[in-house]
């Protein structure tokens, strides 16, 4: 059984799947959005500048016709050059405006995205069976239906507008340039308005359809989700290392300022203790570190005024035998009692007046909850 068949893809796409798809150029796109924006820009140009542009065209046309009427063959190249110049400049300006519009719409739709993945040769596309499936897929049928509806609607609009202005069009033979261009401007405005209405409805429906197809193509099987999770989280060894790093972050050297005192080997080990004869009646290992972490613990303790005791053998033994967030074993009671007594005597460590109540022969008390 194919594990990755579409019928097995029941899981929502993960953020990683969507990010990877975006890198390959696979994003939600609505082709008709660019067409709608283009028609809107054309409409605005016709609506705002239509009369002026058509008037300018009329003046150029009259000028060219007058030149050609004169009995001077030298005027014909001038007339042709004038008309060509007007056409080229107008085409360039309109083309630039439309190109900028399409570019801006694509940026707004999918953001800045550049991928060479769609340009790579995919030999699966040469497979006749796969090609047949693409031709008769639901998406292809939807695209065909959409194109058919648009073509039919556009042709119907042409006939509808023609019959709406049939009287004016029939009387054009009595019309000169001055009345021709206003009629053309009005017909264009009407036609573009209806196209905007049509394409707006098609774009809304098409967006819903494309979103459905895109989400369906991004769906994942349960095995794909599991594989992605495993790849993301890593194997057990990597997960263990990540937990260790996370623990080091939580118990960072900055936590040394909360400690009561620190026992250190000057260059390799540092162990920070909590001890106050109330909540912590015997020394409790708060954090410990080795090498760079040990140096940071000692430096942070020094900055915060936490007492530091250098004892090479004791620091090594404590680091090797006692874990973080644990009370010290009984065989460390005597050496650490000597350390605490020295700190209290020197005034470096100030403890409450209450006397210790813990019997060394009894198991350590439970860690208090904070």
C-alpha cells in the first residue's frame, strides 16, 4: 500500500512543510488577481485620462490627415513618423504601468520570492501516464471551466454593448473625429466596468478554489509528520544533548547570585550551594559547572558578592559525585561543615541564629518547593 497516497494524507501541513514548499516556489497564487488588477489600472487610466488621451489622439490624427491631403509627398513621411511616435510612446508608457502593476500585485500576493526549483527538469512530466493524469485532473478541469466562462462572458459583453450603442455606431458615418473619440471613450468605460465586475466575481471564487487545491496538495500523511518530527527533533542522543543545553541555560551562571557560597577549583570546577539553616538545613547543590561554565559561575558569584572557597580536591569530588538540585551525601558533611564554619567565622557568610536541627545519621530532608 502506498503510504503517501492522497487518500492517506489526512494531516494538516506543518509550518516546516509550508516553508519548504515556499522555498521551492510552491505558494498559493490566484492568476486572475493580476488580470483583475490590470483591468482596474486600465479602467482608471481611461476614466481619468480617457478624454484627454483620445483628444490628443484626435489632434494627431487630424494633423496627419491634413498633412496627407496637401499636394506634397514630403508630408507623408512626417505624418507616418508622427503617428508612429505617438503609438510607440503611448505603448511604452501603458506597458510600463501595467508591468509595474503586475509586479506589485505579485509582491503583495506572495512576497519577495525567488526560486529556481520550477525551472529544473522534471522527467516525471515526460511520463505519458502522468501527463494524462494532469490533463484530466480536477484542477485542469476547473481551469478549463474558468477559461470557458471568461471567454463566453467577454464575447457576450461585446455583443451586449454593441446592441446597447447600435444607434450611435450606425450613425458613425455622419461623425467626424471630434464625435468619434468621445463615443469610443464611453464604450470603453462601459466595457471595462463590466469586465471588472466579471473578473472580481471570478477572482473571489478562484481564490477559494486555489486555496482548496493548495491546502490539499500540502496535506501530509501520519508517517510524513512523524518523519518530520524526528528530523526536526533529532535522534535520542541529540535530544539528550539539547535537554542538557536547555538545563544549562536554565541553570546559567547568572543563577550563582542566588547561591549561599561557591566551592571551586580555580580553573576547572565550580559548585554553587544553597544553605541557610531554615529552608536548606544541609548544603544543597544549586548549580555546577566545568571549564568555561565554572569560570562564569565564579565570576558571577564574585560580582554578586557570593563567598567563594577554593578547595581543589573537594571541588573535584563534589562535581563528580553530586548532581545539580540535590543535597550532598553524608560523607561530605564534615568537609563542607568546615567550609561553612570558616565562612561564618570570617563574616563572609551570615546565617540565621537558629541552630541546625538535622541529624547526620538521618537521610537528607526533601527539597523545599519554591
